[in-house]
C-alpha cells in the first residue's frame, strides 16, 4: 500500500488542516510529481454518500460503533476510499436518487467508519479519492468484494449477494467472476444458489446457526424441489447431521481396528527343540521335565522311562543308572526286527490352531476410514498421534 493510503504523524484530528486542492492545482502537482495520483483529503461526511452497491449489511452493534467512533475522534489510522459522483453515476446512472442530490462523492471502502463517526457526531474523516477503481462496474464490484471478504463479520449471505452483483457486472460470465475471486465456477454457482433459499434459512446462515455445508446441500435440494417448505428444509438439515454422526462413529470404529493392540500378530513357527538332557521323551511320547523343582524328579523319570526314543523312534535299552554300577551289565543285543504293525509310528507334526480373529486386509482398513481420500486423511488426523501414525504405516505395510 502506498504511503498516501495511510495517515502519517498528522493523522489525528486537529493536528493539521487538509483542504482539497483545486482540480487545476491537483493536476499540476501530479504532473510535477509533488503528489501521487491520489492523496488524502479531509471531506465532510455529509458530502460522501454510502454506496448502494455494497453487499455488506451488518456493521457491528451500536456499542461497537460507539467505541469505534470514539477511537476515530482521537486518531484515524486508515483513510476511507471514495469515488467522485461523476465516476459512480457513469457506472450506474439510475442511482441518482439513491446517492442524493448533495453527495459529491460515493463511498467505496470504510462504511463502518463512516457510520461510527456519524454516530458520535464527527463531521469529517480522511479519504482517498480513487476514480481509477471505477473504470467499470466489474472493477468496482471486484474491489468491494476484496475489501469485504477478509472481514470477520462479512457473513455468508452478504458474500453471496456481492458475488451475484459481481456476476451481473460481468454480464453473467461466471468464469470471469471465478477468475477475479480466485475460485472455480462451481463455487461461484453454489454461493449464489444460497440466495434462492427461504429467508428464514438465509437468516440462519447469516447468523452462523446453520453451517455453510448444510446450506449448500439444502439449496441444491430446494432447486430440485421447490415444494420444500422451511420446516422440510430444517428436517433435511437434521437428517444430514444424523448421517454425519453415523459416519463419525464408523470412522472411530475404523481407528480402533487400526490400533496396534487390536491387530493379531502373525503366528510364529514352532521352534524345533534341540535334544538335551533336560527333557526325556518316554515311550508314550510324553515329555517329562527334568529340571529340579519343576515337573517330575529326575529319579522318577528314570524309574518310569525304561526306554528312550531315538531319532527314528526306535526303542533303545536304557542307560545304566549310578545305583546299578555294581550290577553286571547284560550283553548288548542287536535290534530285533518287529512286525510293521507293532513298530512305533513316527510322531505327527502338530500345527498351531488357526487364530479365530480374522486379520483385515489393507483394502478393508482403508475403506473403513472413509469413501474419499480427504475423508480418510481427516479420520487419521482426528484419531492418531505421531506414534500411532507410524504404527499404522508399519501395519499397512505388513498387510499389503
């Protein structure tokens, strides 16, 4: 913003006296470079008409305007913007009565300051006259929208009204409106469609009682069925809210499924036991613990296990015990071939029982998060911290 757009050290009322230059003196000063193309002028408020094209309707409470007016009486930090009467009527010649016979300027930016100053009895404010912003109706309305859109109290319906006026100024070219506002055509159409809703619904949107996303859905439904009443539209809003609640519950359930504690770990393969002296396999395939203090005592195992199974499950004579060291040892006998039906069958390999809890696939987990990528991302953001997100990545990688 140029320095001439702001008030300098002399911005406080009464600090200096600003008198408008004559047209000839102004033109000469501009040609010589003594002043910019526009300069701050102190204008009487009764000579500046409020803009009929301004879509803004709410300017704060009376108490808020009173406080702003008292602040302006001490110091005005930003000049208002206006255009000359001739420049405005060149765009809207049928607004002669709307701006009045006495108005020499039409306000373009600063209506809240104008109203607040008038409320506390101020007679003048600082202005910048910018006829270069009134070269076309589209430029004028585009500037109005740019000034209002960033204001917190510029509500949804006011914005829709401004877009509708800008669309008219652009001869109905929605693509041009979208280009000027940095949006797409569908957004422009959905905003303007809100103005077709019954006034009671528009009031709820303007005050924030109804969310804009519901307003857009209701406007599309009302466009398709003009027989819908206000009560019918409010019932549809409740239905949409209930659908969203059900969706949020489903998303929370999906997050529970994605929790690391609720996903069964892959079953570990049974380890092959190494042969050791701590475990003796008896003839009935029963393992006896031989660790002191656990299971059967070593002596009991030796007494109850006359045979040890070899690797091929063939019975071998038991080794002599310490207490039998003095007894004669019989001659070693060669193994006798037994009939096939009496030979010990190989031990069957036991497989682990299947886990009764099914493991969801990656596709099922992703679908449980939401129908679209945006919904899935929102679900993850709402329910996972950084550690949970890393755990989720590992789980999805393992199940892809």
